[in-house]
C-alpha cells in the first residue's frame, strides 16, 4: 500500500485527463535551484496523517444504487436530466440548474435509474 501522501495525489489527479511524458534528468536544470534552497530554521509542526478511502477496493459501500435511484426520483432536476438522456436534449431546456448537465450531455448515461457521468 502506498503512503497517504501518494494516495492523496492519486485521488486528486484522477479527476484530470493527462499524459505523462518522460524527460531526461539532464533537461531538469530548474530542479537544481529548488533543491539548493535552504531549509526553514524552525521545523513545521507535525501534521496529522491524512486518510484516503479507496472505495473501489473496498467491499463496504456507503450508498447503494437503490438509494441513489430513490433520491434521483425525488430530485426534479435529475428527473429532467434523466428524461433528456433517454429522449435527447432539448434546446428549450433552460436554467442554470441544468448547465452542469448540459455541458456533459454526451458523457451522461442512465443505469438502473441512476444518472452516471463518464461511465
């Protein structure tokens, strides 16, 4: 298992699409200046350890799909989004509450009554 700092970065960077490109060390001249910086005279106080929950590898679920479906059925905005995903997006659908969904309309899908993004 990786350190908590590495886990935190893994979870944070997961939200972005990026490509890692290898760059030889001789082209990293800017890092030499950073590595020569003096250390602070007073050490930082010890910080509490960060905890990262990796839910994909856990057998414990905090919310079930059935619960999400019930909550979706109670939310008027998500009900409209669900309809638009099934029947196609309408140009007459306006309102700031629909803006986050309209931007991602080609990435949304419905599974078991739940609106999914990017799956």
